[in-house]
C-alpha cells in the first residue's frame, strides 16, 4: 500500500521539525521567560498537529497510487454523478493484483446528507450470481458435486415440463444460462415467496431451446443451482455463503436482501428518478423479491468487501495465503461456456461475448475481460476484471444510471491498463 501525498508531506514535515528541534531549543533558552513559555507551547502544538495529520491521513486515505491518476478518477466519477443524478457511489481500483484505490463519493442518504464511505453497504444485484457459482465450485473441489451430472441426481423431486430434459439439466448449464429454460422476461412477473415455490415453477415452464445450445439469461436457474448447494450441504444458501465465502474474505458486514440493508447502520438508501418528483427513495418493501431470489441478486456488500473479492478472482482462488477454491476451478468459472446472441447488447464494442459460470466474458481491443453488472430498484453495480494483468474496477451506486457504471468502468479500466 502506497502512502498518499499528504501522508508524505506530514511525515516529511514532522521529521524536519524533529531535526531542527535541537536548534530551536537552543534558541528558546536565550529569550525571556514569557517568550520561552510561548515558544514551548507553539513547538508542542506544532508537533502534535503534525502527528495528528499523519494519523488522520492513514485513517481516511485507502490504498492509493499516483495523485494525478486518481484525481482523474475523482473528476470522472463526480462528473458522471452530477450529469446522471446519482447521489452516492463507491469505487475500487485494482492494479497488478493490489488495491490502489477505495473511495466513497457523495451521500448515501439525501435526507441526512450522510457521506458514502468504504464501509457503506450497497446491493450488488446480479454480481451475486458469481458468489453462487463460487460456492458450487467449492463443492466440486470437495467432490461433493459434479458440474456435469444431472441436477435430478441431487434433487430427485425436481419436475420439468419435459421429463427428457431433466436428464440433461446440469449445474454447468444452470450456471452458464444454457439450460434451455426461458429467459427472465418469460417467467411470471411476481416472484414466489420461497425458493421451494420457485422450484415448483419449473414444472410449468416450457423448454424454449435445446439444452446446452442457446444463451437465455435465467435468474431462477441460478436459484435452482443454489438449491442443489443447499441439499448437498444441509445449510441454507445464505448460511453457506456467510461461512465459506464471506468469513474467509473478511466480508464482515456483507448481508442478504432488504432486511440486511435495513438493519445496517451504514447503508445506502436506494433512489429512483421520477420525472415529476425528482429523486424518490425506493421503499424496502419493493426489494422483498430479493429474499427468494437471493442467489441471483440479493447480496449486499461494501466497496471494501468487493475489492477483496476482486483480489480473490485475480488471485486464482486464493487471498492472503487462504485458498477458497482451487486454481483449476477458478479457471473453470472464468472459462467461456455459452456464446451470447446478438439480441444481448454489450455496453462496449466487444468480440467473443460469452457467459462462463457466473460471469460474462469478452475481448475488447484484444484484451480479455470477465465481468458482471448488477441492477435492482435503486441500485446499479459493476465488477470488471482483466485477469491476465490482475487489474479491475468495481463500482457501486445508489441510483439507477446504467450510463454511469458503464462509462466509468470502461474508462477507468482503460486508464489502469495504460
């Protein structure tokens, strides 16, 4: 971790003052008593101020690189927040496998004007899918699950509208959105109250593509994969994720669903933009669907949490010497599986657009990316990595601007790769 410019200034000033203190002391004893007392006082205050400056700088400035590099990041984020009417954001930048910036911008709550910090909780939306895929990968490492065995072997009570497809429906196809089950927009708009009720929906849904042949983005399919994890482990998806992913990564405040946000002292209030009313808070009740759909979109995390998660992803499944998943399985998670059709529009000119296991992958200007976006009412998030250079950008916001996260992610990633 590099010291910030102001830490260097404070340390240098403190050292210079100590170096000259002997000379100052000799002068003090040559003046009258009243002046001597005043000079002693001023000297002690100056020393205390320098020391305090060092402590404050260390406490408030996260991992940083060159000052000019991150002034540009500040200008970009603040400009986009202003033009896109987004009130709060948090950003993490990863370069060469190190966190070089973690920072909060704006306010997490318009009413209280409380600032966003690196410890402010945001919902991360569909980036949650990668956590579910990681949990399944851990079970594969332990030989408790197999990506290519029919899911019905783990969930014998599962019913599909086509019984023949049940023999070909695997964890790999669920996690890569190639199961043949329809995309999100074709499922009932109302989310059932429990995961068991979601699983029951599968019996009524038509198979709309040959399994393994077409990309159809299906959040409920990720929930079904999580149900396999629950059946194998005997734990809820939340309990497993908390114990086997959050805890090893020191994601101490990460949580699930709207209740997890409501109960947090430092959490972002989500907002939507109304043409007549302006910025309107999204009520927590509007996010209740994230309970049953949690494995596909319900995780809440801070930018500090997500920066460590990024380090895990570019670190081949290990962080600070602790391995969460084998390097082989991490590579499997990132390997392109399903070609994404032309009906799915990428946010930047890209080639080889695929879905892996819990991640999108593409190539831009010859550079291979893995990434995912998150979008829930009042929240937008972006997580993008270049594994070959161990570089990445994470952005969390409490507004609904896709343009902000797309523009900022692409611009910052390009700057980091220069």
